[in-house]
C-alpha cells in the first residue's frame, strides 16, 4: 500500500490543523467559504513533458504536503480535501497513490472526497473565495482583500513546525555553499560550481527555492549566466537556497575569491559589505521597523564609500539624496517562508504595513518589506556593493549627487564588480537568531575555507572542471 509523503509527520498534521481552525473561525464569522487549489505541473512543451510539481504555497500552508491537482475546501467549520480518483493508468505511469484514509490521517482534515464531486458541493456555497487568487490584485473585492489580510496575519509569524522546516532548509543550504567553495578554483566552469551546490540539495530530496545565481558577474543581480569560467582573480557570487520537501525556503548568498585570496581592493569592499550586514543584523528585533534596518545598512555603506573616496560630503545628506543606491540599488531583504519572497503573490499588501507605501526614490523603491518586526518572522538581511556601469554613467541618477560622486576613483575597484552577503534571520522575543550562522562569512575565514576545501578535494583526486 502506498504511503503519504515521508515528511508528513504528527507535528505537521498538528500544525496544519491549527492553521485551518484559525482560518475556519475567521471564515465562519465573515460568512465565507474558501477553496484552495494545489495546482498542477505546467507543461514544458507538450502535455506529457511537465515540470516537477510544486504545490501552491497556500495549499501547503493549510494541508502540509503536496498533492497534485487536489483542492481544500474550508467551510462551516469543516475541512474537506478533494483528490483525484486513481486509475489503472495512474498505477502504471505514476505508481500507487495514497488512499483517502491515509491522506486524512496525515492531514487531519474532516473528510477526503474525490474531485469529481467538488462542483456539486461548491455550487451550493454562495460566498466562495479562492486561492491562489484568480483576479488581478487591482480588481479584488472587499471579501478577497479581507481574506488576504487574514492569510498574511497567519503567515507572517511562523509556528514551530514552520521554523523547524526553515531550519532544515537552512542546514542544507549551508552544506550546498560549502560544496560550492570546495568546487572553486581558477579554470573551473561556473556551471560546475552550481552543479556541486545543487547536488547537495538534491541529495536531501530537496529542491532549489529559486533559480540559483552562481556567477563571476555579481553586479548583475538576477543573472542567469551559466557559461562563465573562473579566472585567477575573480569574485564568485553564489545566491543559492534550498527548499525543503514540504516547500519551506532558505535564501543565502556568499561571495568568495576564486583563487582563494581577496585582492586588497576586494578585501576592502568585502569587509565594508560585511560590516553593513552585521550592523543590520544587530538591529533586528521585535518592534523594529524593517525600513530602518535597510537605512542602517545604507549608512554603513555610505560611510565606507566616503572613506574609499568614492563619495564626498555629509553622510546624512548623501543618504537623503540616495547616494548609497548607486552602489547598493536593492532593498536589504524580504520575508522568508513557503515562498522565498514570502507572500509576494499578494503584492505590497504582504510586505508593507497598512498606511505605508513604497518610496519613489531609486534604490529605496525596491525595498520589499516595510513592517515592524514581530517574533516568529523570518527575514533575509542581504546588503551588497555593486559597480554597475549603466548606473554609474546615468545622468539622471548622478544629477542629484553632482560633485559628490568621484567617478575617477572607480578604477581602484575594477576587480570587484559585485559583492553580496545574505543570511536568514529569525526575529525572537528578545532579539534575533541567524539561522544560517554556521556558514562562514568573515573574510579570513572564507579564504581559509575555500583554500582548505579546495585542497581536500584535490587530495581525493576529485574532478573539478
């Protein structure tokens, strides 16, 4: 007899039951029912050639493990899970599927029925809401907006089971980054380093939480370049995160020298980014506005850039005019949970507290989160320093800072291009916990780790290119 997902535990069942009870109470008071779809694998090019299935995050939050094609109905204080009837063809092509009884036991829903019964049930429900959303955010009804706010309220602060899953993902991510460092040396293909990192993730029956970024062109924030070769004095930026087999994400970036040692200019730039990150992490705690964490990191960067001679003038004035965004054009981070940018399918309604909205200033306009932090929230802290030619020659961006940006000093950082350091941080009752702290980031430790891992791999005779 087939069993349910191997990670479907008693702890998972208890967590999703509690979440459904909370949501069901709200729905009953509002006079609504909710239908949550798991979704299906999209086709790559023809119907039988599909991408790997990944259930919708809303379904995972309320059911716990992925069931392709399934739908969860929460109505009148009851939860009913609708699943496909199995056929002989399913057994042949997909293997035996779990029985309704085993699914019910694993998820603690009140009932498991078949999808061909769904319409007859939902046709009788006059106030039925659906997730994922089926209308544009700009066209939502007041009931849909209220549902979004309720889901946000439940998902912002993670329960113990969610945190245990995020910790699992973080642990695997740490191992993946160390594997990447071990695979790095001059002459190695960037794709081989990425493969070494993702191998660690796949070996745990996990997947990547997003498209991995492994590149020597760190100034391109979301590059998909795969064909580069590590030079003797490059910096490799690796933004790679694991997603647990139940859908919970980690998101980590490290930058290391391909030759094992930072050049003086690389070391100075790296140490500045690290100082910025450490200052930002130190500020994380309950009640702290996330925007202020971004500005803390930005202030450290502006101060360092002024020390480098790249900026000139009063720090407050430079910050006010957005000087830091010329070199740090993105936000300090984002929410982390079932989505690597958690709940961003809800737009800024998830990331921005009521009454707050995005700035129109370059750089600050990319800040994904502006809420006061609460215990149980997990956020990323990921400042960076980038030398992007298109930004540094933009008349529009340079105009407010004319005379205070020393472009003639840029040549001294010609071997830097881009640096980012990112960790996953849990807000606790008294401060914070860095969930990915096991992964080294101090410059001398990074150098030692890259060199020692590379040497150990060479000693074993492993192929690196």
